[in-house]
C-alpha cells in the first residue's frame, strides 16, 4: 500500500517550518527590558545565596545531630603555630 503524495510531503514541510523558526532572529532588547533582566538576575542571585546558606545550616545541624547520637567527640581545631621569622 502506498500513501498518497500529500502525506509524504507533510513531514517535509513540518521540518522545513521548524528549521525556519529556529533560524529566525528576535529583535534586540530595549533598555527597559535589559534593566528588568538585570534586576531579575540580581534577585535570582540573592535567592541562590539565601538557599545556599540555608542548605549549609541544615547540613551542619544534621552533622551535629549525627555526632551527638553516635557519641562522637569533636575536638576544636588548634590554630597553626606561626612560622618563625629569621
């Protein structure tokens, strides 16, 4: 059984359309849009810092709880002796 010619051409046209859209250029951003994007990036960076700090705090709590439950004694790290000057 052979498909009608129309159904053989449809996938080719779809691929051509997708390739055409992929190569289309968007207009450059306006100064206002650039400022909004920069502000959004700054907010995203601050949120990432807060999330990172919260994650570190949570990991420290888990480590301390693990040490407390296992009875592991922690020793405070002694400061390294200063190098002697000649």
